[in-house]
C-alpha cells in the first residue's frame, strides 16, 4: 500500500470512529445501565412502568424475567424491562426547600 491509498481511507476511518463514539458506545452504556437497574429491583420497591403505571413490586420471577406489581387496580405481571423508574429512593430522599 502506498501513501495515497492510506490517505484515501482516512475519511472512512474517521466516519467509523465518529459513528462508534457518538452512537454505538453510548447505546451500549445505556443498555448496561438498564440491565443493572432491572437486576437491582427488589420486592417492596415502588416503580413506574414504561406505560406510566405506578405500583409496588410484590414478586420477582427470575426464571421468566417477570415482575408482579400491585397497582390501584389490582396485580399485574410485567417484564422486567418494562420497569422504567424506581421511586422508592426518590420518595425517601429529603426535599430541598426553595426560598
């Protein structure tokens, strides 16, 4: 390979590097955080599902990857991945007063 060939490939390599650092790497990090969040759920946590349903975790079935949530309307089974927010820590945190 001569220098002209290498120089011709540099823009392609730069595009691949930008694609990796701006798209692929952040998505992998987000997937890892979501997986850790889903695995950290425990019975008694107050959660919100991706569809906006608020409830309290009653049972976790690790084999099937499902969670039984008690809502105001009754008990509903969801996939672990359908849980978007855990409210227990947010509800227990002290609220800052604004003057």
